[in-house]
């Protein structure tokens, strides 16, 4: 699977999860987070990594958030896309 395809799968799955589970306040906070220097630097560093490392990072990040509900399917899809 190409790196671009993997990125699109990750974006789509995260968007789907967010649209189903996240209220307006959290979406607003995510928008503010995206504008921070740390997030910009993280995106830049990740863009230079192979798709497999990007997917593992995202899966570990989501897992580390300790969110309620069943996110194991999303993590499984991210890892299978490799």
C-alpha cells in the first residue's frame, strides 16, 4: 500500500471517529491544537517518516489517550493498512 493511500485511510478513519464521538467544543480545541508550533513540527517530522512508522505512531497516540469506547477497531485498521 502506498504511503499516500495510508495517510488518506488514517485521515478518513479519524474524521469518521471524530464526527461520531466528538462534540463541538472538542473540535474547536483540536483546531486550536493544529495551529500550535509543536503540532506543526510534529507533522513535519512525521511527513519524513515511512508510512509504517506513521501508522504505528498514530495507533500508539490514539491508544495512549485512554479514550472511552472501543477504539481497537480503528487501531487495528491503521495497523492492517501497512
